C-alpha cells in the first residue's frame, strides 16, 4: 500500500520526536539504591533490629517503602513491636495493614544490605525536596533515626550518605 505524502511526513515527524525524546527520558534516573549497614553489637542479648524506611515531602503524607520485622511469627505477633519504631509509627505505620505486600521483609542480620526503590515506590511523582528516613529499634537495645535529603528528579550518580552511632551504621543513597 502506498502512503500519501502527508502521512509519510507525519510518520517521520513522530519517529524523529520519539528518537529525540528518548535520550532525555533515559537520563532521568528511575531507581534509588539504598545501602544500610547494621552494626554488629557486642551485647549479652542481641536481637535483630526492626527497621522502617520511608519518604517524606513537605505537605504530603509519609510514604513507607520498607519495613523489616518478624513478620512470620505465629498469630502475627511480630506486629505488636512495630510501634517501637516510634517516628515511623506516628508518621505512617499505625494506618497500615500488615504484612504489607511489597514493603514487608524479614529483620536483617548485621552487615551491609542494599535495597532499591523505583520512582513509583518512592512516591516521588512531583519535582521537589524529599527526605529518605531510616529508623531502627531493637529489643533490649536502643533506637536510631537517620535522614538523607534528596531532590527529585535526581541526577544519575547523585546521592548522599550519613552514619548512625548505635543501631545503624553507614547509610548511603545513590541514583541510577
């Protein structure tokens, strides 16, 4: 079938626009990589910490992206200690139903743990200033809260880092 000249020009224009638009879209990072170090503590009775990770933006409700706790306990008993992750509980936890698909995970042993979040998971739909918040609480232990501010849309390779002093070690954020 022979296309008329206007159809060929229109098709060529759409194709050219798609090719020119693709590199700009690919330059925006779509993933946030977070590395969380849980320190090995020398204590008589060690329990793995409960950890909550969420994103805050001024004027918006907090968006939980991960909760690590004893989710496989009999009769869902692990949830009764989630309120010990106090700041997260007040910001978003008390309104959630557990286990939460795509968010709930098991507690983690000491060491480095890398988790990745997509733009949709972060709730970073609008450009602006956001804060990634990580809070840990441990039975017969303490609690600690760390904040890493970031701007969305982020540039590939951008990120930030901070370090805890008790329940959390070094935490880093990178965008790709």
